[in-house]
C-alpha cells in the first residue's frame, strides 16, 4: 500500500465512516405527507397530528413552525437527537491509529463528509487526506 502510494505520487485520500441520523429523513418524509394533507396549516390539523403521533407512538414530535404558512411541523423526538458531527469525529479518532500502524498520517482537518446510497439506504463517509509517514 505504501509503495503504491509512493510510486503513484500526488495526493492520497482515505474513506472513513461518518455519523448519520436516519431519523431526520423519516421525519422529513412524514412532514411532506402532513404538509400535502394540509394538516400543518391550522391548530386543529396540528392537534390531529399530535394525537396521531402520541397514540401511534411514532418517532416524531410536533413543534411550532418558523414557516409563516404553517402552524406546526414534525421534528425529532428528544431521544432521537444525535450529534452526528461528534460521531464523525469519533470515527476519525478510531481510524487514525489504523492508518498510523500502516505508515500513513490522516489529517482530520481535511475531511469532508459525503452522502452515498442505494435506493433509500444512506451511508455517510468522510473523504480525508492522508500522507506517508516519514521512515515508512
């Protein structure tokens, strides 16, 4: 691996896992549905959404909307909120020793998150610059 990178010359990049909260996509899809049905434009519609969320125990909450055309919208439940930036940082911390043990240095300041997926499946990865360590 090191020899190929050395012979090839130029920049070297690595892919590292990244944090992703799939609940955000679920809430966004549910928001599109309740918006299309017009349930977010009135207090009674918001009440119906709140009743449905509570009685079906769905993973969403009803919150006030900043959009002037809507009274409410769906948001994450408190127990579904995650700090994906911190999770991505942990993924980097876990990966760095593996790169070091193979003669590379990963520079976390260069990492850029990307989304990939097949169908509805989503994968977040970080594209990071690595360099050959001296003496390897």
